[in-house]
C-alpha cells in the first residue's frame, strides 16, 4: 500500500510519513488514546512499569515514547527514564512532562552499545518500518541481562470477544476518532496496522529471532494488548 497525502501513513510505514502522521495527532494524542481505549491505556502503562521491575539505579530507554506519557509513568519508579521518539511534534506535545527527551529513530539509535539496564517500547514497534532492525537496535543498546518489555496491541484470545473487537476496530473506532482526534485519518491507519500485526506467539518468535532470551508474554484486557518480556 502506498502512503497518502492526507495525514496518514500506509502499511509500508515509510518513516517520514509515520513521523508526520504522529506530528499531526500529537496535540490531542493523550486524550484520544484514553477515549478510544475506554481508559485502559492507564492500566497498560502501569503494567509495563511493573513488568520492568525498575529500581532507582536503573537507566531506562522508553523508545517511541511519543508525548512521554509512558516515560512519566516509568519515572514514578525512581529510575532515570529517557523518552526517545522521531516525531518532534509528539515530543513537543509532552514538553511539560519532566523527563529527558531525545529525538531518535528506532532504526538507528543515537546511543552507545550497552547503555541501558532496561528498555521498553509501548505501541511503537508496530509503527516502525523494520521491526527486526528496531529489535536489533534495542538489543545493542541494552546491557548484558538487560530487560526488554514490549507493550503492543495484540489478538484477543476468546473467539467471540475477538470478533467483537475486530468489528469495533474497523467500524466504530474511525467515527469515534473523527470526533476526538486532531487527525482522524491516522486512526484508520491504527485499525489497519493492528489487524496486520502478529499475534502473541508471532511477536515472541520475532523477539527470539533478534537474539533475546527468556521470551514470554502476558495478555492485557483479554489480549487486546500484550506485554512481551525478554532479556538480553
Ligand atoms: C502510538 S505512539 C506511542 C507513544 C507512547 N509510547 C504511548 O504509549 O502512548 C507511537 C510512537 O512511535 C513513534 N515512532 C514510530 N516509528 C518510530 C521510529 N522509527 N523511531 C522513533 N519513534 C518512532 C511515533 O512517532 C509515535 O510517537
């Protein structure tokens, strides 16, 4: 699929289109997220923080941090948490959040090898143009035994719930987004990219193939999202 010029990326996820699309949703990103997820996003962020088991001595990379809403949650642990994203619009929208912010592309991270005790990417990996390269970069910047937690949309495990959810994604979500979001087209991309994304086991295979060990996952909200854990 090719990208369009109306403010959304295509499933080819050209980096410039993805960054521009997030620039376009940045202003109302946080509130739109909360509305479209029926408030589940807060619980998912908390679950991500707990899964990382952070301590005050940890240096943590929050990749694809967007408005740093996820980084702010992680920082509650007392760890030194850095928000990195390639959408300057998203980083600017989070300028009031008191965490360090770095402009960075997940495919070529501006950090030295073995810089972080832990790394996380929430609702970001699905958007990168090359998932395997992003995983390899996360592996590179983690210290030996460093923890990785990926929070991403996934596949509901209970059949009837899965059917209902897919209907919500394709039929109800875009009209709701039209009322709330600053760029509703981006939410058509959201629905399509979720449907095209691997399920829990499929993502676990990709993480293992990138060289991580101890790969496992836990479902959130019946599998609408999942947390994948791994260690370097
Ligand atoms: C859905 S937002 C997630 C923001 C935040 N982590 C959260 O949980 O709300 C996805 C973010 O991924 C970022 N992103 C996508 N591809 C990226 C890349 N290659 N490098 C850095 N950031 C990227 C986008 O700019 C966007 O801010």
